[in-house]
C-alpha cells in the first residue's frame, strides 16, 4: 500500500461539516495505509481543512499552514476547505504548500496527495463549483467504538445572506439521497456509535431538491427507528425551516436530543432585512414559542452577529433585549467580517473594530450568565450523560454531554467511554455541571 510507514496529521477549523469531512478524509488516508498522528507531532503529510467565515478564520488557517511547514519542512502540506476554495492564490503564495484542493473533488484527495509527492511544483486542484452540481459522498469507512458521529446529509446554501461567503465556498444547496443517508446512519450504529449528529450547511433545506415527500422530518423519523441508536442530534437549523411537524417529531420521538441551535443574527427587523435574512423578529419569536410549548425545558442556543454595517446602538440594544426575552441557554457571538464579493462588503457605515469588540464583550458576558442560569436548572436532577472521556488527565474526572447539550463532569469511571451513564447533578463548575454516577 502507498501509505505504509507514512504518517499524516489533520487540523480542522470551522463548523461541524468541516469536522465531519476531516474525519472522512482521515478514513480515506487510513484505508491507503497511512497512520494518523496528532497535528502537533511530526508527520510526513499535513492536511489543513480551512474555514473562511471571517478574516480571523482566514488568519488562523494561514497560521496552521505555516505551523505545519515549520514542524517538518520536508512534509507534504495539503490545504483544503472553504478558504482554499475562495482564495487559492493566497494559499499558493505561502512557501511550503504543496497541494491545494477546494470543496469539490475531495473524494480524490488521496490520489492528489500521492501525485503531489512526486511533483516538483505546487498542484492546484481548485475549480469553480458548477451550479448544477449534485451531492457527492466521500468514500468513508467508519471507525468502531467512538461515542458520537457526524453524518453530513446536505451540502451548500442558496440563500445568499448579504454578509455570507459560504454559498461561494460551498455552492448551491444539494441533498444526499434518502436511501444513502439512512444506510450510512445504520452503518454508524452498527459500528458502535451511540449518538449521530445530522449536519449540513443548510440542514433544514434537506430534501428540497429531491422531490416527492423527502424532507428533514421524514429522514429523522426513519433514522430514529434504527435499533441500537441512543441519540439523534440536529445541528444548526434556520428558524423558518422549523415546521410544526418537525417540532412534533422532536417532542414525541424518544432519543431525539432536546437541543436546537437556531441562528438569530440580530434582534432588529431593519438589520435582518439588510442582512437578507428571511424572517422577522415576530416570526422568529413565534417559532420559539411553538417549540417551548411542545418541548418544555429544551435548550435553545443561537448565533448573533455584532457590528453589521449600519448597526446603531439602539439596534444593538434591541438585540440584547430580545436575547434576554427569549432566554437562550448559550450564545455564539461573532463580529461582522467584511467578505470580498458579498453585498454587505460594499455597504456604507462600516462599524469601527472597537465598537464591534465592545458589543461582542457585552454579549459574551450575557451568554455566560444565560449559560449558568440554564445549567442551574439541572441541580439536584439525574441526567443521562454520554461519556466522552477524561476531562483532563490530572483532574480524575471524566466528561460528557446530556441530550440537551449540557457538559457534565464526574469522577472517572473505567472503560465507560461511549456509554450513557446516569449522573446526579450536584454543583456548577463555571458554566458546566458536576455530579456523581448513580
């Protein structure tokens, strides 16, 4: 086999879709005989799976590339992902890069790597994304015995929010077939995974390009019936994709995690309109009300952007007030980043970085309070926790997640990784919970 006695290391930036794709690419290299090592170790091949949502993501991607080159100047350095797709020339200019692959053709990435090992020039396999492109599955082999598996069922986005580079990096919305999605879920359960996380760039649009009755709700209802599956978790869902039927399924089907991540972005209607989001504040609140009426106690998390062009102090305060009113369990706060080629990059009244920083800090403090408030509701209860492993080697504690996305610490137990255990919640550890197995 070509990879015998050769090592490779993967670094991943960005979303759960990137995490999934990195795990798949890892399997592809292992199937060719390569041995995976930690990214901090010396390796024969380094692969950096990049993100380009913000300028900070771009910078972190470049830092990881240079870190790989320094770790082993003789290694093959491969760069893939969204930053590679949108800005290949910036990556090609970094000394030490050998191979650049965008977000398409990654089913051939091991072949590209082996060709690059014999090349004296930098190879660039980035190509434009065809608007008629179909969902392409990467040929992964699952690994037995891990606790949680990501399953990508959708790719791309056709919404084109005014600030977002993702449609340019990922292409149009397209779905994995119902049959393939269900079969892969069965394979993951047979391999020993207790929890499956359904993921996609625009997950809620699943099936809209497949016709007939195929949609996210119908797929969920089939996957949750797989014998041996303990949990099914959904990654981010746009508010207008959350239908009454989907809410009923989450409420009624045992095993579907009671946690939803629903991007808000702004709590002001004019800002939402400028962002080209397809909902109003009242529509968003209506969805939240429907969810909580059917699923009391559910954890609701969200994305919030600060410093969008033209955002006034009052519009920011409107966002703060709405967040408090809804009482999310946690916020993902990020500062608007000007992305070349997006409409918002040309908007007037770009916000000064210091104002973005101030607003971000206000929301991060609010997020910490909301997280503690929600976590405290679990004190004295017994929670089912999926064991992920050691919290840290010196602490003597393991950690895991409840179905509603609460991190729990508890005294270490031998050989329980990947199992679901009952933990009595006794105290708060910052924003996390702590308890003992019962």
